[in-house]
C-alpha cells in the first residue's frame, strides 16, 4: 500500500511539473492524477479495474463541468499517458467504458484536446 501512495505522489509531482496551469479551470493535474492513481494496475496490466479506480474515473467525469474543465482534464490525461512508463494505451482507451462512464475522447497522447466541447 505504501508503494502505491509513493507512486501516486511521484506521478502528481511529475504531471504538475510538466503541465502548465490553465487559468480558466479551477482543477489541477494533481487532482486528475490522484483520481487515476487506483487505476495504475489496470493501465499497466489490464484485467478488471479495482473499485477505487471506478470511483476515481467517475470523480473525474464529475469534475468536468465546463468546456475548459474538460479540455484541462484531457490535457492532464494526455500528459499521464505520455509520462508514466508502462501504461498500455489500449487499456487506457478502454478504461472509461470499463468503469461505465463516457469520456468523449480516447485517453491517448495523440488526442486533440482543443476540439473538446
């Protein structure tokens, strides 16, 4: 359990350092990354996401109230997909449907977040 917390904190620091803050959004990449923390095992190994992962993804969807929020979350997810080693992009793309939520874009480094409404 302690290793997971250290991993999440390291991810938060990495993503926060590499993502510029967007003034339109009150969100932070740290919030996005913490919500994804419980999904790391799934993102790397597949299988069934843990219950905490389901709650984290649903929390992310709940934080995306406005277009700037959705774009910000998209950019943070892109950064996470790029920066964290070992993430399987197929697993990342399937994560929202596995958790029963709709995110109108793929979690992928190639996603164009500017077109999100």
